[in-house]
């Protein structure tokens, strides 16, 4: 995605001197900017509204059901930014952790809306590194009958993008910035470190 505000805020996210409070605020602001673009195709319907001056025809959202699904735990930081734009959206959660030896994801929690198959899903995770967690999360969502899925990631590595696209070419990807590569430990370079630790102030 190409927007001066987005680039500016991502630069601030990368800075090692940015504290947890400011980091959380930036994640929310960036998520809102990205969601504005990711939700551009929401359908509209015509309605009638009475202004203080007269009655006129206008447009409103046509009622497409949305679900926001963060990948725990770092994805939680993006939820409020998206909900600020679409407060009625349902929120599911997928818990995954990455094995530090194999770099592969393991599920420990998955709770999605009962009617997930009828919703447009926005999957949230600040970092798309190896792509393993995103691929697994999309698998879980598809297994429950959902076919309308978008992924939002603030920073991505080329390796993760390729893996996610190969596994799920039908999923739309919204990426704030594509970085250089992954290092030997599976971290994005230059990246911003561990997003979860920086959001929640843990090590």
C-alpha cells in the first residue's frame, strides 16, 4: 500500500525507541488506514434520509456481514483500528505459536463466529514472516466454510508473501510494506522485532 501517512507511521513503528504505549497507538492507526482500503469493495444500497433541510436519496452499506479475526496475540493490536470503521463486525480469534526450531505454527485456540461461512473475513496479523501462521489460519477459516477472506499485514517478508499466495491464491492480501528478507531465525529484516512483545511490553 502506498500512502505517506502509512509510510511515516511504519517508520515510527520500526524505531527501537518507540515505547509500548505509542507502539499500540501506531498499530491501531495503521490498521485503520489499511482497513479503509481493504473495505473499499463493500456493497452499497440506496436509501432515503431526511436532513435538516429536506429529504434526499443517499447510500449506506448494504449489510454485508463482516468478521475480524486476529491471529493471537499480536493481531489483537490491530482489532480496535478496524472496529473503529466497522463497529458491528463480529470478532473471532485464532491462537497460534511458532515452534522456534521448525518455525512451523501450532494451534492452541480457535473461536470463530457461528455463521463465519456467511461473512467476509478480515484476518489480522502485523507481521507476515514465514507465512506459516497465516496459511494455517486461512486453512482453519476455510474448513468452516468461509470463502471470502482478506489478509491484512503491516510488514511482510517476500518469503511469507510467496508461501501465502501459493497456498491460497484466492485470498486478497493488503500489505503495508514488503521488507527485504527473513534472517536465519525467521525474523523479518529490517522488520521491527517481535510485534507481540512490543505491543504488550513483554520479552
